[in-house]
């Protein structure tokens, strides 16, 4: 597998990831289709400016989208998130992508402690955190896209 920056032609993959009720069941529900082109354009700009790492997981031999890993900073907190398309779930794609991004982040040095906030009921996402070496701090409430989610708080990195 490989990681590449998000591109403007990833709109269809974003629609499959963000506008689908099953994919977004643990993230407060689907987002409106109308905003996706703007979201992709913002993500492409942020990735190209190297402000955030907004990455697509692909097979070695094609640009096909398997999954999506994002690492960004807000209010001085570095947060990582991930989504894997249904046909690739349960095959180690999420784990490989997250582990690879964490390795790159440790080498880069700017991200300090990295936080993840999967819903407490999201078994595969909590599985990723557990299996790539995050430490569980506890549960809390996170605001995500206007929804209040009951989430676990995981950390990895210098003080994690
Ligand atoms: C969550 C998601 C990214 C997981 O990606 P994935 O590629 O299917 O996960 P992996 O195959 O890499 O598995 C990662 C770990 O979780 C474990 N796991 C996977 N599914 C699991 C399940 N249903 N219950 C418990 N553990 C599970 C795996 O065993 C693995 O751990 P291991 O290496 O110790 O065995 C993917 O299911 C997804 O995109 N779901 C919808 C969107 C979403 O919830 N995004 C995350 C928001 S925080």
C-alpha cells in the first residue's frame, strides 16, 4: 500500500465516505452532498501547504482509493482520524495507514502528542488505537460536525 495527498478528483471517494449513513454511523450521521467539492478543495489546499496531512491510502499499483487518514492541528491539539471504504475494511488497511502516518509524524517531530477520539461504540476504530500503541485516557464528549458524540480519548507520542 501507499499514501498520497488528497486530490481534487477524490470527490467521489469523499462522497462515499462522508455522505453514507453506514460509513458515518459512528460520526454523527452523513454530511450534505452539496458541501463535498468545497471540503475536498479545502483539504487539497491544506495538504499542499503542508498545514495538515490529508492522505489517501491506495494499492501499490494504482491510485484507487482504499481509505483516508488525516492528521491536523486545532487549538494546539494534534488529532488523527481515519476512514476505510467498505470493500477494504477488516483487512488491515486502517491499521497500516495509521501506523505509517504515526511513524512519519514521529520522524517529522512537529506534532507532539497525537490524540484520537473514536466513539466508544466504534469497535474497529478503538481496535486500531489499541493495536498501534495509543494509550486510553478515558471517555468524554466530543463535538463533531454539530453532533455531541460519546468518545474515547486515546493519545500516542511524546507524553502518550
Ligand atoms: C474504523 C475503520 C477505519 C477500521 O479500518 P479497517 O481497515 O477496517 O481496520 P483494520 O482491518 O486495520 O483493523 C484494525 C484493528 O481493529 C480490529 N478490529 C477490526 N474490526 C473490529 C471489530 N468489529 N471489533 C473489534 N476489533 C476490530 C482488528 O482486529 C485490528 O486489530 P488487530 O491488529 O489487533 O487485530 C473502518 O471500519 C471504517 O472506516 N469505518 C467507518 C468509518 C469510521 O468509523 N471511521 C472512524 C471514525 S473514528
